[in-house]
C-alpha cells in the first residue's frame, strides 16, 4: 500500500494537460504581436506605448549568460506570446459562466474555485496560460476596500494605480527577461491594500501553463498602502511536455510607510523527466521596494520544480528602518538546475535584512545560491545576517555558494555564514535505530534542515510544502 | 596598444637570444594577450578592481620594453636581523643571487625556458608576462633537502623608471620531501609602473613550501602577482600575504591540490589608508581525496580605501573527505572605506566539510568602552583592538623567525 502511494507521489501528478480550445497570438515576437495582445485586452494607449518602448529596448539588449545553469538558445520567434481559452473572448462575469473544463482542471489541481467549497478562507486568483480565469472571495475583500483582481481588470478599473506603480520597481530598462516581460506580459494578479487595513485572509494566485509552445509572462503588482498588511501566496504547475517552456514573470511589490507584505511561493512547475527532458525554464524577476519608513517585505520560497530555476527575489530597503527578509528552500533532483538567491540593497538608515537559504541537491542536479548584500554609504546603522546551508546527496550533484558582499558604511554590520555537508551517518543511524526506514529518516532530517524556512509559510501551505519536500527527494537515497 | 606591444615585443626578442621555437611560443602568448587585453570590470574576476581603468588613468603610454641596464645593489636594503639567502631583482632584472647558506648541489637556480605550461590559462596578465619576460629562472630544491635559511626575493624599482611594464617570472621545483621558505619583499622608489609577477610552484610528494609576501612600502605603482601552486601527495603550501604599501595591488593565489592528503593555507592582512585599493583572490581546487584548505583574511580600512577578497573553494566529485574553510573579516574605520567580498563554494562531492564566513562592520563600541574604563584613551583603545584583530592572522605563521619579522614590520605587540 505504502509502495503504491510512494509510486504515485513520485510521478509528477500535475502533469496532465487540458484539452481546451484556445486563441493564440501569431507565433513570434514583433510589434504586431504586442499590438495584438494590447488590443485583445482592450488596453489604454499609454500601456501599449509602454510595451512598445520596452520592446524597442529589448531589441538592443543581450541575453545574460553569466548564470551557472546553461541552456540551449531559446528561439524567441518560435513561441506563442498569448494563449487564452476560447471561451474567454468576453471574460465570464461569474464562475457559473466559466467553461466546465477549466473548473475541472483546477479541481484536479486541488484548487476548487467555487467559493462555497472554500472553507479555509483563502482568496484565489487563477491564471491559465495567458489570462486570469477567476478570482474568488471578491465581495469580502471589496468591503474592506482591498482590490484583488487580475492585472488586466485593474488596468481597466484602476488605471491610476496601475499607471503609478507599474514599472516603478522593475523598470522597462531592466535586464533582458524583465524587459521581455514588460513588452509582452499577458496577465497576473493585482493587489491594493488601502491605508490601515490588515487583509483578513491569505491572497493566493495559482498559475498554470497548459498550451504547448507558449511562454507564460505574467505580471504581478502588489501595493500595500500606509500601515497595511497583506500575505500573498502563489503556486504553479504545468503539464508534462517534452519541450522546454519559458516562464518569465515579473513580480513587483511596493510597501509604503509602516506596511508589510509577506510573499510566499510554492513553485512546482514540471521539472522534466528523469533524464532531464522537458520541463519549465523558470526565469522570474521578483523585486520588492520598501519605499516607506518602517516597512517590511518578506519573501518565502519553496522551489522544487522547474528544469531550470533562475531567480533572485530582492528587497530594496529605501525607507528608514525598513526590513527585508528572504527564506528559501530549493531542492533539485535528477537533472534539475537552480541558480537562486536574493539581493538586499540597503539604502535607508537603520535598515535590516535577514537571509536564510537552504539548498538540497540530489541525483545529477546542480544548485547555486547567489546573493548580494549591498550596504550603501548612507545606510547608517544597518545590518544583515545571512546563512546559507547546502546539503548534498551523492557525488553526481553539485552545490555552490556565490555571495557578493559589499559594505560601504562603517556603522553597519554584515555577517555571512555558509556550510556544505551531507546527512551524517550518525543521524541516519539514530533514526533507523528507532524504527524509521532510511527514506523516512532522510525525510525527517531534511525537514529538520528546512525547518527555519517552513515555519515562515502560512500554515495551510506549510503542510503541503513539507510533503513536497519529501516527494521531491523520493528515490534519491539508498 | 597593439602596435606598441608588437614593436616592444620585437625589441625584446632582438635584445635577447631565444630559439625559434621559444619565439613562436612567446608569440602565442602575445596574441592571446592582444585578443583579451587588460582585464576590466566586465571580467568577473576583476569585478571589484578595474585594472584596465587603473592603468588608463594612472599610466600614460605604458612602455613594454625595458632596456635593463645593470644597477648597483645597495646592501642597505637587506632585511636586518634575519639570516637569509638573497635574490635581487632591480627594475625586473636579476642583479644578485646569493645562496651562501645552502649546499650548492642541493639547491640550484637555473636559467631555463619554460615552454607552454601556462598556455591554457584564462588569465591575460599571465599571457602578457609569458610573452614579455626576457629571462626565466627555475629554482630547484633537490629531494630530501631542507633549505636552511629563508630565501628573500627582493624586488626593487628605482626612481629612474616610469610608465614601464615590468614582468618577473620565477619557477620553483620542490622535489620529494624537500622544504623551502621564501619571502617576497618589494621596495619601490618609482612611480606609475605596472609590475606583473608570475610564480609557478611544483611541489612533489611530501614537499613543504612556505610562501610569504610583504608589500610594505608606500608607492604609486600598480601591481599584480599571480602564484600557481601544484601540490602532490602529502605536500603542504603555506601562504601569507601582507598587503600594506602599494596604492593598487592584487595578489592572486591558485592552488591545485592534486595529491591525496595535500593541504593549502592562505592567510592575509590588509591594513590600508590613503586611497589604497587592494585585493586578494584565491582559488583552491580540491582535486583528490582527503585534501585540506584553510583561509583567513582580515582587513582594517581607513580613509578612502577599498579592499576586496574573492575566495573560491572548488571540490571535484572524487575529492571526498575534503575539509575546506574560509573566513574573511573587515573593520571599516571610515565612512569612505569599502569592503567587498565574494566567498565562493563550488562543490561536486558529498562527503565534504566546507564552510565560509564573512563579517564586516565597525569597531565594537562596547569593547572600546571596556578598555577606556581601564584607563586607556580612545586612540590607544582603538589601536589595541586593531592590534589584537590583526595579530590573530600573524599568529598563523608557522615559522617563528619570520613571524617575529612580520610583527616588527607591522609594529604589532603581543
């Protein structure tokens, strides 16, 4: 019985694809496609201009190549930049109008969109390929003045907010993938929490890539106004396909005075098969700006999926006394590769940051922690603490640590620690002596290794993440 | 630059007597350098210290050809209070070799051309050095011989030269069970030259190398030093770098732990003031089982100074039971000081113990208060703390005589 369960778990259970009619933009990347996307989304003129500006800049930019995991050249002309279920030409007004097939898909993923079924009080925005399909719990949120909708809807209904903040953290002049996203982004979530409001529930987005040959370019924008608080969670899956699919999202967070944003990610994109065939290229730009005084942004990520993960959720600590945090677990198995970490840019006075990163590599995989701590000249009395630990299972995999530490302020302190080790025989022996088999023992030890990060996740997801950690390493010991 | 290089290269070839084969090899190095040029910010290894920029802004018309006129060696330069063998370079030319404490058949220095051993490197400055040096010397320590007294390699520049590129190359062979202590000691009376030093060490089984580098005199030259050390079974390389005087210097140490049970140590001190810009970059490659490395780098940074430490530990997949450790600490005394670190681990084996740490910040105010409450003034308290901070690194030196010499140079108290 247990064996069967393990077998089931080992398989990537989100690997199915949904057979649904889609509308796609013509293949390729050019001005017409951008106009097509902008047009189909009925966007205002300024946004189209903004996209085209990004596109023009993209033409002169070069794709970066300094990362550890190398990948075959992506043919950007051979991708669909927009794909949406056909039934979405007019966005359905309520869930009842939604294509049953879509609902079914999200059921299978364990995300029932029907609100009545939701008991645990988490508002969900579901993004399917290029469009947001449904957002739940709108009424409860609206009462408090919280805006939680797809970014397309926000562009229509709250253009002043979008115009003010879009690109304020990740400008269109940023690096290659961020600029690509600015030119062709299709959908994503938008959150605005008004001053003094503590968001009563977890907000959550669920991303799903379905169509083949598509890239997913979503854009998420979260604004926490003065004194507000919001906790946001994203999850992601994709069908099993032999080709590599590109996912280049941009996430921008803005925290004003005394505001706090907690952003958690459980990333479980299709990692490719045992031999490293297929899987998602997860090249994501996530950046938070602590703009106001006493603001706080906290990133928590559990990265278990994707063929290649390449992302550095960052905090720009601009406001005085602001705080940035980064908690990460990254697990690579088989032929997966990850190059992930964070950047903490201290600009304001008395700013504090904390980085806890746990990397586990098994099989033939390769994992890199790359991080930057930069304390600028005027960031008096700032401090950073970094701890990054790696665990290796077997001698076919790699674990690397590449921190960059820059201190330009004599009043500030930076402390950095990193270790690399394997699970000790003693620990294993101790657990096994008490009746656990070797896989359970490893699971237990790994969970202990990750505990500091798992604790940071919202409760419901912590349980899921814990399971995911176990599954991802299944079969890597013994 | 290319034209100048080619004409100067020709002058060097014409004034020396290289064989045709040697000239072809040298040309290969030259072409490689011309292709890559001086490394700048875009080069990851030079991210914190832009050599290209430094040369451009400090040296007008860098001249690669050095006429190498003989110079008198002034015995006053010799280090006092330590019996030692001497090799003296003046303006890049060897002027004196004095190995009077050693048995001449056990310890030799030869004028010998090293063919293509460094041709596969990716360091353009090594290419420049290999292309333009007009002499190679190989120092050989025969098996089972322990060199009795340390060898001090004096590297002098006189006030006569300016805007010159000086290249020095030495090779060292330490045969089975031999031991050698060397001290690099530079004295500069010149300004605005680019000094490029390359040492290549081969340590055979059970050999012990102690390699100390002292850069203590104030000068306005731009300096680069590259040491490549290959270690065979059970050999040991101890390195110590004292980075004080030059306005711009980068010390690079590359250790290949090829043999089982071999070990490498790199310890370093930056104690900087007045617009100085220094860097140490190490890469320790653990290529076999049971190898060990230890690194400790400390910085004290005054007004307008910048120090950087890039340390890499690489562990190959068969290098099980590796023990690698690396620690860098910095005290920033001024708001215009900057400390950069990139401690890197690249690990492909699982049964290893590797860790690194880095800490930077100001002097601990509580410690200062403690000392002052016992009657010292602020300045004395500060000096006492810095003294203790740096002494920690000097104490790692295993040779007592040299340790005392360095303590005297730095004015450290116990």
